[in-house]
C-alpha cells in the first residue's frame, strides 16, 4: 500500500482554522500557488518558508519537519587493494 505524505502546511492551516486564501493574501501570492504547496505539486523557496513561519506563528522547524522521512542506513565501504 502506498504511504500517503502529510503536508505540514496543510496540517498547520487546518489546526489554526486558516484558509489558503488568507495565507495567499498575507504572502502576496496567488491562491493557486498556495494550493500547489498544500498538495505537494510544488514547493516554496526558503524566503517564502520563512515568511510563512512568521505569518503562521510557527517555527521553521515545525513547518518543514522531516521526522517522517525514512532513516538512511549507513553501510561500511571496503576497498580492494
């Protein structure tokens, strides 16, 4: 079964009872842009992430939390001489 990715921006907007329209007005971008961000069709740049964290009153870490990423297994590399 395919694992569904949760979008942190979508979750935060829902928790704070805020709309895509509200965020688009705060950031000065179109609602279509916000829609792309909350559906993972595209990603905001770092400057926009910082502005979003200020508008939403959450830390940047909270906005881009990576705890759901799979752990990368370290492998020992050996060389033949």
